[in-house]
């Protein structure tokens, strides 16, 4: 499949593991524009099928991630768990 990442509608493209090969995030004006994208740009290419989902509303948005803080908490939990005499390690 030629990834349509040069198309204006595609704002993100990820190769994925699971039911499909790629996850595309599109920004389109309306459902009609989405339909045109699928039928005109994806159909007839090497795309065998398309599964679509639409967001109803934004439930949470947090740009970025406090990754360092999360890793610190995870490391502390792992140290505590490893120090516990009641845990069998295999």
C-alpha cells in the first residue's frame, strides 16, 4: 500500500498491529468529504477494506505526556514489589 500521507486530509498515519495495517487520522469538512476520500483516494488502490470510527465529542485532551513522572512511579512500584518477601519470581 502506498501510504496516502501526502494527502491534505491525512494528519497522522501509524502502522499498527491488529485488525488492520495502518491507522489514519483525517480531518475533513464533513461526511461527504470523508466518503470522497475513501472512494476516490483509497478505493482502487491496494486497500482491501476500510473500518471507520467517528468521535462524538472530545472527552479529554492533554497534549504531551508527563512521561518522566509516570516512569518514576513505575520504577518505585517495581522496587517495592521486588523487595517484598512474599513475591515468587520465576
